[in-house]
């Protein structure tokens, strides 16, 4: 019974390995037992205890077979093709099974094919000879080295088949061309210097001190981390071994990584490279991944400790999107002492990258590098490369349209005229830029608002304050630093609704041309414990990676309510604590500027309004009569750009009288915008009533404004409440 059951289990396990387990061995009896129970095999009805005992023996045999197969995969292995019958397979399986039963194996009958054994003997002349002996007959066949060499044939004339050498599970590059990189700053120079000391000048270190063995590069996607690694290897003239694939094969990971580090030590000085280490060794709280993670961590630390102990000229350099995504144990113990963050390139760095990518001979003379770099706000190196490729594609399309003005899709390559020197023009770049979404935009960054100060009326004093506290430090950081103003500012814009607080923040971001992230209050809140705090930390981490950056919090009172009144929940309290930590805690906030808006500053936690955080409070009140005139004229100019000459003057003429009308008292900017909308509707109705669609459009005249005033009321009912609150809180 056990022999027949084991044979059945053996064949079923082999079949399930191929169908359910991607050809891999089952790692445990429970895994194989579950697979059998979930199948339609008759074994699923077997009792648990006998089936588990049989699985234990079968899995042991499968491991022995795998070990035998792996040993046969060596480069020097030679396998003679010999036919095997089904009876011989059963004989081998029975023989291996009996080792687990502690009984003597059954003797085979004379009909069983003879097993062959091979040994190497040495003749009297010192030459090696191959001896093949049939175990059942004792016959010996001898082949001389000459006979074995001639055609690699056996005595019966069949050829010997050599196994194909197994491909290396890692990539080795010994001679790397230097990539053309632009925008390299002090961070690149510092990392290169540290690596040069470790790999090319080990004599500069005290032999009694531990060596640094790792470097970690972090930064947004497509920022150029992999290009930096290749550039380091090329400039230092060292071997680069990429072991990323080793971490993907979990079954052979230990063997593959060991071989990779053996090769690195043998070819020292050498860089061992791991791309996206956070995907292989992430920070996770999932208990299901703990066993696998611990195995990988122990293996990785063992190899890095091996480099340190042997003082080998090898440095492991890894890349990740964020340092917080990497397993914390890797960041301890001195494994990755060299750490650098690649930031989003500045305007000057983007221009340098653009010049490095574009060949001088293929550039249109009218191309303005500085102007194009200024328009590519938030672009990283990979984005700039893709933009150049799209511009080249647009230039090729123009060339094709010139050759085929009839828009024919038929194009004969052999009759085409040679390239005439068509190069990407500024228009090609503008078209490519309008259709391209940069990496940071896809990761949550907001495009720089297309709102200029000439589109906002009546807020000249607010503009001056924000230009001094936000725009000035971004445009002239050294000047502010010389005067001791090296800490980023934070501004709170508050006042009645509809007074232009959001427009002001957008205009500041446009004028400063900094990275811009818009956060609406409820976006950061999450019902799961810890998720809101994590969202706040990731938000500031993104901002720090793309400095200068403006974080704009709309409806800030919903994010940071007061913790003293008891109105806030426990979750909101944790969010406030995290915000306070990010604003003035241990994490550097250099280059990150905060603008927040609210209608109720008294509901915001007092700690958020102290110096060093949101210390500048700017009150935006309802506009005065003079400001209403300026706002209404700005609205008209912005929305009637096509009006020219007398029509434009006729439209502007009644605006001052309308804005100073007593019925417009306590109108906010939003109310004035709604007033214009209503007046434009009445003008359109008069135009449609004429019945002539080819006539000149009507100008908004006094009767339209009067009709609009009759149906428009102020939206702010108690403006004095905000003025009393200003007197209580103080501020600008």
C-alpha cells in the first residue's frame, strides 16, 4: 500500500507543480496537501495522516531530484543520451522511497535494464581512460582519450551532448561609455568623491576602522538615478554588476547573490548595483511577507558584512524613490552610510540637460534654450529626453508633409529625398510640450497655475506682502540669506469667501515659477489609523524633492482644527501633530513654502499660527469702492479680449459708475464676477432677439448692468464679523 500510494502521490505532485505552481517545487507538505485537496484527483479523498506522510517522502525525493538536476547544469557536465523505460523510472523511485521506510529494498529481476556506472582510470602511460561497466554483468568497455576526442562519440557511435552553460543571473559591465549628463551639481560631486575614496584610494583609511560598503540614491522617477550609477562606474573606471535580477528569483536567490558578490570581489574595484531596492526590501507591516523579507534581509546583510570583513574594494549602490520606503533595518548598522537625494532640476539645470541632449548641429538657430527650460517647470531628466524625442518626431512629420503635400499615406523609402537638415524648431517643442505630461504631474504635482497678477484687481497691497515673503526668497535666496532670512516663510490668507484668496495663491506660484502642489482639506484625511499622517509625510517628502515648491492648503481649518476645544477627533489631532513636526521639526524645510487659506482662522489650532510656521497672517477684506472699479475693469478686460477700439471703450465706460453704485456695497470679487456674467447674459438676449446672427455682437451697456444689479445680491451677509475677528487676532 505505501509504495503504490507514494507512486500515485509522486505523479500527482509532478502534475500540480506544472499546472498550479509554475513548475516550482512545493516548499512545504501543507502547500502540497492544499493543492491536492483543491484538485479533482482521487487522492483528495485520502485520509490526512497517510497522505501527509506520503507527501513528506515524495517531497524529499523531489528535492533530491532537483539537486541532481542543478549539479548536471554545470558547464563541464556531459550527458549521454540513453533511453530509459518506464520500468526503470519506477525502480529508481522505489529504491529512493525505501530509504524512508527503514526496510531493505526489494531485489530486481533479471529483466530490469542494467544500470551503468562510469569511472575514470589511469593507464600505465599516465593517460586517463573512461571505463563504463554494466552493474549486472560486470562487463567493462574502455575508450581511449583519442577515441573520446574523435567526434565526441561513444562506443556505439552515438554522440555526446554537452549542456548549454547556464546564463549568469546578473549583468556585468566592465567598460562603460560615459553618458552625457547635464545639471550635475554639488550632490553628484560629493557622492563621486566618496566613491572614489572607497574604491581607488583605500590607503587613505585607517585599517582598524570599518569601511563604508553602501550608498543609497533616492529621488523621483526618471530623475536620473540609474544614469548617475553608470556615470560613476565610467568615471571611476570600475566594473558594474547589476544584481537586480537576482532578487527576483526567490528559489535561487541565495545562490545567485552569492555568485554575484563572488564575481564583484574577484573583479574589484567594483560597484554592485540594485535598482528599486524598495520593491525587493520594502517597509511593510504585512505579516505574510515577514518570512520572505527576513530571509532576503539576512542574506543581503551577510554579503555586505562579508565585503566589510574582507575589506574588499566593492561598494553596493542602491536606488529608491524615497528613503522611507526602504526597510528600516537596511538603514541601520552602517550598511548605507552614503546617502544622497536627487532633486528636481532647477531652470539652469534643465537648460544644461537640454544642451547635453541636443546636438549642436541639429538645433534650430531660433531655439531659445533658457526660455524653453523656463517653460518646462517640474520636468526631470527623463521627461526632457522624451520631450526632445517628440520634438524630433514633429520635425520629421513636417519633413514628410513637405514631401507629400497631398497627405498621401503611401511612401516609398527608396525614392525619398535625402534628409535636408530639418531640425526641431521652437514650434515643434511647443507642440510636444502641450501634449506631454511630465512625471511629477503624474505623481500628484499640480501644473503651475496660468493666473497672472494682471488678472486680479484691487489687491496690490497683498501682492507686495507675498512678493516679499514668498517670491523674493525664491528668486534671490542669497540676498535673503545674507540678511539672516534663511528660513522659508508661511502665510495664512483669510477673510470672507469670494475675495480672491485662491487666485492670489495661484498668482504667487505663477510669478515665482516654483513647483506647486494644491491640497484641498479633506484629501489628506483617511479613516484608517496612520494613513492620514503617512499622507502628510509623503506630501512634504515630495515637496522637498522638488524645491523650490509652494504647498497650497485650501480650507486649512478642515485639516488643522483646534485641539483644545474638543471639536477635533483623535485622527485630526494626529494630523495636526504631524503637520507641526513637518513645519519646524527635525526634517529640513528649506525651499518649501506654505500658503494656507481659510474663512475661519479662529478654528485653526493655535500652534499652527506661531512664528516659524504660518506666522504671517494676511486679511483680505471685501473690496472698497475704488477696488471694485479695478476688479470690474480687470474682469471685463480678461473676458472681452476680442473687443477693440470703440467697442472696447464703450464697454469700459459704464464700469466705474456701476462699481461705485450703492447697490454694490459689500460685493466680493466673486459677486462682481457674477454681476458681469448676468449683464453679459442680458446683452446676449438682446442680440438674439434681433434675429440677425451676422450682426456685430452687442456691447454690454448700462441697461444690461441695471438688469443684472436688480437680480444680484451680496453673498457675504455679515461682513462686520470678519472685521471684528481681525481686530481680535491682529495681523496685516
